[in-house]
């Protein structure tokens, strides 16, 4: 089967060289692999790196395509890549990813066994490790710091899940379910996978397949990412509540409970009604206990320990508060955001489905 490996990038100068090495090391026949690079109007030399790789290795692969994503959105970039692709299988791979040499081959074998959508666990990794970055990696890898999502961690055997990263899809999946919703950011994969499941496909996660995602290398960038993630959870609730789980709203619940407790504490101080301090004591005490317990568990589980990891009890609350504040912001913006939608995102979903279907027909002729 032919494979279209699709990568969307914006200003990924530092990430692409190692990703290119991973692509070149793949064990699957490169003559059956089409690479589709989508540049999102990068202001660094990302496009030149893509073009240089294409010029150097074009004869090795089935084809190497370079497409433009002027709208810059991830979802729009994936749609451009899907439309340009011609493979029987389409694999989505983030520019911040790292894949072992058998990544493509194992996905193809699983698809050939009868699956329509598949992938594996996607634990976190970090570039150029330092003790400080290893602490950030530990925070992001912990269930308390990130989420309970199964795709973040390795498991045993094969199971069917609601969503995954770096998925492989038969072209038929896009022909029936359509492309990505370009009105969404950060949650576009959740929404697509929800639609895929609604169209009768199952999403298979196998422990034989693994890929890695490089985390943000600074606390500032990590907090910015968390705020954006939370923001899009709030906005997506108004468009596709079925593609979200209760776990997406845990930071939001914590932030609202904390805010309500602080209001009660302020009223208590003003009125000398000290019983109003109880909500703050309960919420704060329970969270501090969980924070210290999970920080200790993360520290104990770390293979390489360092002094920066003692900051985890302070890092976790920052991540939760910023994520929860993002969700609050998204919910506040939701009515205005929904009024700004003009239906073009729905039309594009259908256009991608039509393009995928036409390429399937042309192959069968």
C-alpha cells in the first residue's frame, strides 16, 4: 500500500533536521512513500528546509510535495496536505515529533490487517535535555500535569480509543468523514475523531506502535500552550461537546471552585462570618494534599532525579490554573466566536471528503 506522510509546520527550523533523520531511517519501502510538507507561511527557513529535502531526496520516494498553508491554522494545513496527497494510507505527523524506524511499517501492517484508523502511544520527549527541562518533562508526563488520555502512555496489546495522535488513516475515512474543521484550534483532532467514530469507524491503538512528542522547552511556552489548550476546550464545548470528555474540564472546575472559595473568604473577612472560610480550607487543603502526593509520586518515578524536580508542587498549580483560566476565557468568548462563524468550515470539510473520494475513484479506474 502507498503511504502519504503529511507534516504541517510553522517556524520549525530547530525541529525539522532530527525529524528528517527519522523519516530517512524508516524501514518501509520509500518507493511506496509520498511525503507531503505543508508550510504555514513560516517566517524562518522552514520552507527552504522542506524544499532542500525535496530536491535532495525526490528520487528516493514515490513523491515529495510541498504545499502552502497561507491561513496558518493547523487544521487548514492538514486539509491542504490531505487534498494534495495520493496515498492509500494518510499518516499525520507533527513537526515536533520523533518516530522510530519501524513507525510507518507497523502502521501499514495494522491497516492491512483490517483496521481503518490506527496509531500508538505518544509519550513526551524533550530536545537538548537539561535538569530544568527534565523537570518540565516530568511535569508534562505526569497524569496530574497533563491528562488521563491513553495515547500519552504506553500500554499492552491492542485497544479501541476515542482519539490518538500521529494517526494513520485509510483514504476512505476522509472520503466519508471529511477533513478537519478549520474553525477549531488545538481540538481539531478531537472533533475529527468524533466525526470518524460517528461514521462507523473504530480507532485502534496498538502497543506495537509508538511515537514521541517534544514538549515546550520553557515554562513560559508550556504555560502559553496550556492556556491555549484550555481556551479551545471552552470554545469547542459550544460546537462539539461530544468530542470532549469530563477530564478536559477538571482544571476549569478547580479554578472556579478556587475562585468561589476566595470570594467566600473575602466575604468572611468583611463580615466576620468565619464559617465562610470553610470552602477555601476544604478546596485548598484537598488540592494541596493531592499536589504534594502527586509531586512525590512523580519524583519517585523519575529515572534521573535532580533538584529542579522539587519545584513540581509549584509547577502543577501553575499548569492547572492557567489551563482552567483558558477554559473560562473560552466560555466567555464562546457566544461571540460562534456568531463569527460563516459556515465555510463545514463546506471545507465536505470539499476534503469530495477530493479524497475522487482520488479513490481515479485509483480504481
